[in-house]
C-alpha cells in the first residue's frame, strides 16, 4: 500500500509500531535497548512561522522511506489542526500521503502529535507527541527527532534535517551535525536525501 512507500516526516513509524519485536525489518542500526535520549526542544515555538514547505536534506535510515525529492507541506486548518502532506519520488513515481498534526499539551513547545489516519497503525498512542522540533530558525532549517518505544526495553529512533531550500551549504550541515552530537543525537546515522533541480514537485 502507498503508506509503506511514501513517507516524509514520521511516515514510516506507523507500520513499524504494528510489528512485534521478533518481526522487525532489517535496520543497519537495529532498535536499541534503553530509554529514548533526552533531546532539546524549541521553546516559544511559533507554529505559524513553521508552516509551509520543507525539503528533506538528510534522515536516519527508515525501512519504509526509500524515496528521493522528499518534501513535507504544512498548512493550518481553521480549527487549529495542521494539514501534513508528505511527498517523494519512489520507484520513479510521485507519491504522497496526507495526515494531520497538532501541538502537544504544552503548546509553547515544538512538540507535535502527528498522525496519518489512512496508514496502517497509529503513530502516537494516547496522543503522546511524536514529532519533536529540536532546532529551527523557521526561515532556513529545522531538525526533527522522534523516538518510539517498541516494548518496555526497546526503542526505535528517527531524525530528519529539513530546509526551506532543496540544498544547504556543506559547511552549515557539518556545523549542525557537530552540535547535534552534543545534544544526544547520533549524527553518524544521517543519510543524504537526493534533491535535484529535476525533482517534480507537488504544487502548493
């Protein structure tokens, strides 16, 4: 189904959470024991400034995300819920999946509950925030982190580096990764996402 092929921000987690620990797909770095890392979160988070299009620059390996030209588009509904549309090129085809997000209980923090209701499973049991904005300047870049427990002693961790443009300077990316190491995010796990001028884009 499309949900297994199309993911941008957090889209692969739904199916992973549906599987038992003994049926986890192969990962270069397998699910790890122990607690999820304590990572920073953006305070005084400005949701309005965060809306719009983000391009995926790098991501942790995700067994359900193997595409190129990945984007995430966020738009605010009148009721305060955020529309989420993730798009990628997978197997030569432009695919997308739609969902929604809303701020967590502390609405001053960059912690959101993201869900894709037409995908298999649920991203966030009991409405626990599963999309943590670790850092952003709203105009250029954002770092997102997600860590989900697959069992009492097993976690599955993902992270994404996003930008407002399809490419960022290598020097900036290097400096950002050095900072991420300091704040408990394993920067060695990031893999580049192909973004080229020839990427077909969903019109917004």
